[in-house]
């Protein structure tokens, strides 16, 4: 008989860079996850894609994502600002 696994949403991703970063975590941290609506993000860039993890990993993943995603947000901001500068 299959074990029932309860999942919890830990993040709402709006960019492909966030998804790429999040997808690299399970390999390192041995985390079970799935990303809901990931396949529509390239076509509907205002998302959102929901990052779902096993409920027993949710707090740990939130802590990891808090640090990592703050870096991603800064990089995306710098990139956006650089596009607006005269070349």
C-alpha cells in the first residue's frame, strides 16, 4: 500500500530563475518536492508557480529559500536596472 504524503506550499515563484534555483535544492538537501504550474511559466510569465514540499520539510525549505531567494531578487533587480541604463 502506498504511503500518503502531505505537501505544503512554501513559495510562489514568478520567474524561471527562481524555478531553476529551487530545482537545484532537492539534489543537495534530499528534499521531496514538486512545482505546480511550472509548465505554464514561460507562456504566462506572471505565474505563479507554486513550490510544494513534503509537509515535514516545509520549515527547513522556507529557511533555505529565504536566504537563496533574497540573492536571486537582488540579481534580478540589478539586471533590470542595467537594462534601463544608457549604453
